[in-house]
C-alpha cells in the first residue's frame, strides 16, 4: 500500500455529485476524518481486492447510470476525496463512506483506491456513514427518515418502533402545551424531566430540521404500503408522486398502477387523474356522481313516458323542470 497525503490529491477532480459538500467536509474535519485546510492527513492506496462493502450502509439504492458516469470521470480525472474504510478480518477493509466511488472504481478497472483507515466499531461506523449521507442533498426522503431513526435508535438505545412512539408522544405533548399556552415559539419542552426529548431536538437541529415539523410531515412514511415504500426508497418514483398511491387500498390494483406509472413515467397530474378514475369506478353504486344522477333520471323519464301515462304527474315534472332551468340561468348569468 502506498501512503500519501490529502494535499497530494487536491489536483484530482470528480463530478459535483461525488464531491463532498462543505457541510460534509466540516463534519468530517470535526471528526478528524478529513484534515482542515492547514492540516495534512495521510491516506493509503489500498488494493481494490481487499475492500468490501458494508450491508448497513444508509443508502438503500444506488443509481447504476450515475455509477457508470462516475466511472468514466474517474478513468480520466481520478479521485478528489478518499473513501473512509475500517479494517476487518483477513486483511480486508470495509467501506464506511464512499461506496459509490468504490463501485465506480471497479467499473473503471482501477486496481487500488485512496482510503482513510479508521478503527471504528459498529456504532461509530454507522454514525459516520449516516452523517455523510444525511449531509448530502441527494438522499430521498425515506433514506433520510431511515437514517435519522437509526441515529436516534443508537443514541437512545431504543428500537426504531419505540423511537417512533417517542416522537409521537413528544408531538402530542407539544400540541397540548401549545393549546394551553395559546402561543407559538420555539419547539421546546421547558423544564422537561425526560432527557430523551432534548436528545431528539438536538439531533434534528444538527441536520437542519425542526423536529416537530419533520414528525408531522415525514414520519407518516413509515405507514406506507410496502410496494410504495420500496419504490420511493429505491428511487424508482419521486417522493411526491409515490405518496399518492397510498390511497389505493387494493394491493394488486395499487401495484399494477404503480408499475405502470414507473414504466411510463407518468406526471403527478396524470397519476392523480388515474387514481381519481379508479376511485369513481369503484365507488358505491348507490352513491352517484352529479352527471350519473342526471343521466339516470333522464333514462327513467324516457322509460316511464309520464306525458302519456300520467299527464298530471307530467305537469308537476314540467313545473320542476322550469325551476331547474331558472336556477341554471341564474348560474350562467353569474359567470
């Protein structure tokens, strides 16, 4: 393995998608993983055959097209930042941060890649991986949610389900607090005896989130049907589009429509229209839409022919029709 310094690879460049954001760099500098501008840190060129991926990576989906593009860039321009790895058994190293660079390097037929080596236990490795991914801007909402829950689960020593229960408990208590105070302000729990609350608030703030707003808008993702959840998590469909399929309760129908939307690239408007049509077609036949109601009445009038069978009833119908015409005229004049 060849040992170099970060300063020696500053001339290398990669695409914007693979360049660490300023926030990620700052976070890694604070952790001592990446040196500050006035520091020099060493990295090693490790044979790619000695590097393995980590099944606990926060990112659940990696776009193969993006990997292909990155591989072409690495072939020409090399790396800007090393991967973060930790030593494991059999003289191997496990990727903690930089999995996309590692996969792209394989496609680019690189025999070795620059790596920072840190002796991290599972907890520290998870936190380092989560922090890098959370501070990037290209994670989808489900990956962000999963990462935050895993961080909270680790810090609070609770299962993810119990973390969700705690978050909903905090939400209820805050809303009760607000109702009593009849005021708004910082989302906080003055004089709270539960230290877990402050842990939650601090963690969300450290990643730029308001915990209350996040719980209200994002925690519901946990209740998505599995097929919808998976489609969003793997980047097959946009978050805002995928959420619309939640309202379809029939599993087979939802899966079929979801697959079609993904395959044909439906717009959000078209998805809404398709779902509306399905709901109307599956509606209770006793509950007719306005147009269906009018068509049904017209059909029955033509069947009965009251002007022949009962002239007195027909006269009453004509009076009602005249009233309807007057109302329609009023609506037309108000347009």
